[in-house]
């Protein structure tokens, strides 16, 4: 394990080791946590509160990091034999180090901003799920040496045989099998003896005995290698003496357990099941004013930090109330039940800190020196019972953690069938990896079978990825397009639709070729299937730029000119979603698409989507000008204020407000094109809260426009009075002119309403 080449000098503390002589897997796991914490440590320092509690928590976390580094450094520098016989102690120290890191993070978590708290929470969850399992062969090596220590130091022939056998077995498992390796091991033991010196006679005696064994039997270890073949892949080896053969079967089972655990740990939950803040499965999903769903604990903390915006859309929220999303919670529960997954309530994390503080272990009880193992002075009376405890006695190996557990239920037939090697072929049926190897008709049948399979089992999509599904499918569709095989195209696109509909998180696997293929197939016999796929993709903000880059917008807009109502409806819904992007709105405005939407404003089923598109387009100056220049557009928008739902009214009012607040000419245009005042008065009284506010604001803008016109007429009226006062004796007819101006001013408002 690890490396044999260790430099003579000390490892700098700031650059703690990344390679380890023994316990490589455990140390690597611990090092990953240290790396992650050190990465965010500067942010934690910058965000800590300037109070005694915050400084104490930061010092506690720093202490835990220091101790973890010392443990890693020890496993990098120490003797392999010594590390092997103290395996259980190393496991215990790794576990303690993990607990102290968790405790330090929990203390600091409530004192930092929510986004940093989320990152800390993820590390805490991973710490809880971490399991430190020693290597089986290293355990065996330590066991045989400990048994030798229990026998005591004698000079009998039987003792020499036992010493030689134990050292050969331990050296083989620890890879001390060359002259160089033996030399490095001797130097490592001597360094430990120098550190211990006379401060710990017990340890010193153990180390002297290990050095004595290497000096006496080292040449036999090297010589034995000519009769031994090491199997590097399995870690097992065969020797001429059958009694020295380790339990290969049990080791394979152990390796198989690791493979299965890795397979399950790769399970990816659907994106919609994850909280946008914590990026983890939601325990208590709630909906906020923006319509987004979050984990209750994290969105409440976001609000408690003084935020009043949606973390995902960054829009200001009308209110901060939380509505339980029971449908989402039910879906998550079913998915978790399917895979035997349990989700921890994140609000319970605060309880962990109290639990740790009340525990009997503390930082003070954690020895400052890594070399505080206690051995008897006399080897003949040595007692290593405290070190020879089974690591599985406390269930540490099987404990996944209090958080998300990916360990399958023993009664779950759905997962067990994939874990059984005899059923490995079934896994291949859930991918398209073999698709290119088949003839064309067989490819078509496989695509059809896959679509039917995904429809029957919605969770089957979770095991599919870019390599085993998307890439082969896109290649199949490209071939079908080149061959003008409509049947194959339809089958392929229907399969893709099933996938993206059931596995939203898998949408990220679609590459540039996939979007180009969809764009080029819009004007074909499979337009319906392609539009259905694009409609699903348009609901994902990450796809907007990719859809636009594929050149699909022009083809999508052209479909509005068709006479196929079903296609038009899909296009309007797609544009409803895409128009949320400012960049796409700019593209749409440049295509002069506004006139295409006017006819659909009169369709009750499509008007609600069209009005949203127009509202989003109003953020673009070119689009605003196009709305005012398109015949009948303002009239149709104003009609929705009178006949539409509350939501339609809000969107229509937002459009007119966007126009009238920009230019006075637009206010005049709105009043000239429609008799809007009765509808505005009605909404200001009977509309929604948002509609009422918008209607009142629009009324104010229109009245201000009228007032400006009246002031101009008053000015004209005053000029006429002055002129008539000077000329009255000479021209009596001017009195009639003055009366005409008065009459014109008071009748102007009613005359405007009659104009078309």
C-alpha cells in the first residue's frame, strides 16, 4: 500500500502527505475531507462573527484539522509493521478525527451566510456517511504480528519458526519483499525509536523487537519471493506451501461488496427532486411566491438571513410564505422507496452539535501525540487486548450515516437483481450500448423495446447516461434521417421524448449534435414528435441558449404560419418558456414576429400563452415599437383586460404600462385605439391585488397625459383672451371665437372616446 520511497526529512505541515504506507484507503478518505474544509476555510474565517463564541468555534475547527493532518503524516512516515499492529487504533483515530471535524463544522454552520452553510452542510453529511474500513490483508498482517507478541520472546526452535513464519506472512501482505523495502522499514522503525526515546519504554521495546525480526529474518523474506507469485489484481497470492494461502474467496466477497457499494453510490436522483440551494433530495419541499420549490429548512434560513428574493430566479418576492408541495414530496417518497433510500431532516443537524457537546469524548481527551499506544514492558507478558478488538463490533463498517443512505434494502428485488452477477445481462438491456452492433431492423426493434420498457418503469431512466443511451440514440436518429426512414425517426424521437420527460436531470446529457438534429427535423414528417421534445426542453432554463444556438427559432416561428392548430399550440407554449430569456427575446424581436401573435390573442386557449410572450418581449425596445406599429395588437391586448382571467389582465396591464411609461405618444395611442377607461375602472375595483395596482398606475399615466393636453389648451385659451381684450372694441366677432375655444376644451375628452 502507498509508497515505499519516503524521504528522510520531515513532511512540511502545510503540505501534508497524499501517499500513505499502510491504511491507504482510510487515509485518502480522511484527506479528501481535510482538502474540502481547507478550501472553504478562508471563507469561514471571513464570515465568522466577531464574538467569543464564533472565535471559539473557528479554533475548534482549526484544532480538528491540525489533528487530522498529524494522523495523515503519521501514516505517511511510520513503520509498516507498526501501523499494521495498531490498525484498530488507527481506525479509531480516523473515526475520532471525523467526529471532531463534524463537530467543528456544526458549530460554525449557524454563523455563516446560507450559501456557505449549504456547502458546510454537504461536507457534514458526507462526514456522517464516511466509513473507515481497514484493508483486509493489512489487518491479517497486524494480527499475525500481534499473536507473535503475545507468545513472548524466547530462544526455542518453535519460537524461531513462529517468528519466521509470522514475519514472512506479514511482510508479504505489507509488500516488504525487497532489499530496498526492508531497508526503508528499518529506517522508519529507527525514526520512531528516536521520537519515543526513553519517554515510553513499552513502545520502545516493541519497536526494538520489530527491528530484531527484520535483522534476523530479512534475508529469508527476500529469498522466499522466488517461490511466491503475487497477484496484483486481487491482492491474493499463491505459495508452494498451501498452509500459507490466504482466504481468497473471502477477499473476493469483500471486493464484490465494494463494487456494489460504488454502483449504488452512483445513483443520481432526478434534478427536480433536489433543492436548488442544497442540491440534495428534499425532505420537506415547499413552494415560494416565485413558484420554485425548495427544502423548507434552507429556504427558511435564506429568508432568516434577510433575503426577500428567489435564490434561483433572483426575482423579488411578493411575500415570504411557504406552501407545502405535497405532490413533489409524494414523488420523492416513491422514488426513495424504490431504491431503499432514506432522507434525513436537515433541521435535525442542529441537534448533532448538542449531542457531540454532551458526549464523553472531547478535544482535550484526544491525545496530542499520535504515538500514545500503550504496550507492556515485557514482551513475554504483552497484552494487546485493547488493540485486538473487532472493528465491526460497533457496527462502524455497516453504518452508512444518519443522512442519505444509498444502501439497498435487503428485500429489494429490483436492486438485488443487478447486484447478482448471474443477472448482469439484464443491466445491458437497460442501455443502448450494443445498438450500433445490430442490423438496422434489430436496431429499430431495440429502440421500440426500450421505449416500451421506459414507459412501464419510469425509474429505469435513472440508470441511463450519455455513453450508454444518448450517444447511441443520436447516432441511430442521424442514420434514420440520412436514410429518410420516417418510421425509425418517429421511434427514435418518441424514445427520446420518453427519456427527457421522465428523467429531467438527464437532459444535461444532450450535446450540440442532439440539438442540431432536433432543429433540422422541425420541418419534416416527425414535426409533432420534435416539437414535443423541444417543449419539454424549453421548460429547462439550461437548454434555452442551446435551442437558440441550434437555429431552431426560425423554424419554430415559421410553424405559426401553418394551419395545423396542434403544432401552433405547441409552438406558442415553447415560446412562452423561451421568452423568459433576455437574449432569446432579442432574437425574436429581430425576426419581426409580433404580427404572428396577434391572431392568437383572440383564441381563449392560446391567448394566455401569447400574452406572456408579448409581456416578456416588452423588455426589448425594438419589440415595444413593433407592438405599437402592428395593427390591432394594442386593441387585442386591451380586450384581454376586459375579458381575460386575472392572470391575463395582469400580463396585459404590464404590457400597456411598459409602453405608456416609456413615451407619451404611446399613451395617446392607447387612448385613441380603444375605449380602455371602463375596463381599467373595473379591474381597479374587482381585479387581483396586482391587477388593481397596475390598473391604478395606468389610469394615472393616462390622466397625466390628458392633463398635459388640457394645460396646453389653457395656455392657448389665455393667449386668446389677451388678444381679444385688446381687440374687443374693434372686432365684436372675437367673442364668438372665445366661446368656441371653451367649448372645444371641455368637449375634447368625450370626442377622443368616439374616435377610432
